[in-house]
C-alpha cells in the first residue's frame, strides 16, 4: 500500500550539538511548546564532529531528511567547531547532490540553549517542508548505481 502525502510522517534525523541546540530542544520540551514528533535527535558534543558518513548512514537507515544544528557563530564551546561544520557543509551539499540526494533534504541551523521557541518553529517548518518533498526512497537506487 502506498503512503499518501497526507499520511506521510517524515523521519528526520537531527544531529544536535549538546551545548546549544540539544539544550534548546530540551527547553522547548520543559516549556511545553508543541512541535511535530518527527525528529530523532542524536547528540554530538559539537557540530564540528559531523562527517559525511553520518549523513549517508542516516539516509541509508531510512531518514527522509537530516538536520544538523548547533551553536550560533561565535558561541561554539570548542571555539570554532561550528565554523568547521559550516565549511564542511559546502562540501557535503556538493557530495549529496553528486550522490543524487536532493539538497533540500539536508538542513543546517543555529539554535541556542535559550531558543526553545525557535526550535519548535524550526521543527514545524522543516517537517512541513519534508512532508512536501515526500518519502526519500532513492537511497537503494543510488547505492546500486
Ligand atoms: Fe555547539 Fe560547537 S559546541 S557547535
């Protein structure tokens, strides 16, 4: 049976920096802000830890989209990890495009520990965006190519 867009609940894997976005997501929860339950959070010490294999593995395991989110520029607890992540991001996007993955399925954001509301709005926004894109079904096709 095929899933319609109305029934489709995207699975979004989110790699979150422990010190900012993870804490911001926690704040959204303790503030009882409502947002879609489509995020599967994976906590990293810093977004500087992100690497292309994490993204590819997430898609291989069934993610419909991947989000990487951490401290705002200048706020990284390891000084420059988020700058490294941002630089890698440019390369990731090219790699994903080359692999046939729609770059709209890979998202990057800055959310601080004090931005619970921003987190809840971001999750609602990206969930709607990914729902529009539909399920990601092409990973096996990409791997077999
Ligand atoms: Fe948050 Fe580096 S500690 S991005």
